């Protein structure tokens, strides 16, 4: 059973998400109303995934992500918000978020995203991806996220896979688009992560854009 902490300043929203996750067979082990309380609850309960609102009075979601990172607490955080500004998406991902979705998603999309993060993956709403990529092309990621120096050269097939990853495709969808077995897609993604020195799919996209691979 996946253990989840919900962070949102609105009690009704927290209760709603808790009820939905319970229906999906997940265990809500804690709730918090702001970033400071979130850090305390997460440190105490050590959940598998955190659902995190961005804009909250006082200590917001970005503050919580940075504090967790500074404290060495590596819990996958899925940002769930009504705000889709490019800058906020980038700031959240650079602060350590593993996913970014809008609150108009379905229960199926929510549970799939939580399961993806619990398995070590990343999720960004497809509707935000193109805008995010365009914004990233004009912004220099901080050195803590993207090291200086060149990366090992990607093959044409690896670039094809990376472009589809950047567009929000799942491994199965990438396989269907490129006529590859899902296992082959996983191998290509592993190779891309290794060559780019990336910890996950989202970070691989950040690094590829920094290197000019997706322009």
C-alpha cells in the first residue's frame, strides 16, 4: 500500500484527496496546511509520496521542497495546483518536485501519477510540457541542477525517445510511436539517463535542453 501525505491550506481539499486516495487503496498517513507543517509531518511519517500545493499562506510549497532537499529528505513530491504559470512549474521542478499536475485531473490520472512517483518516476502534465520546454530554452538552469561540461553523445534513436519523454509520453506510448518493445524503450531511457547524468526523466529533459539537444 502506497503511503501518502497531503499538503494543502484548504481542509476541504485535503479531505477530498484523502477520500479519493482511500478509494484507490492508498494510505494517507498525514496532512499539513502549509510548508513548515509539511516538513514536520513528512519527516515524522516518511511517506512514499507527497501531494503538495504550491501557494499557501506563510511557508509555501517551494519553501517546503527546498527545506526537504536541504534536510536530505528525499520523498517524491507531486505538485497539485490550480496555477500553471511556466515560472512556477520550473521553480517547483528545480526545487525537487518529481511531478506537476493541475487539480482538474481525474481520479485515474491522480492514482496513476502517485504510483509512478512511488516507483521512482516523474510526471508533468502534457498540457504544460510544450510551454515548459519553450521556457526552459530561454532560461539557464542553476548549476546545482545542470552541471557544466558536455554529455556523452546520444544516438538518433535515443534522441527520438527523449523527445517523446519530453512530450509526456509513457514508455508504452513511446514504444507504440517508434515501433519498439516496451523493454527496449526502458533500455533507451536508462541509456539516456546515464549519458546525461540525470536522476529521472524530468531532470533528463532539463539537462537535454541545457545542452541544446531538444532545440
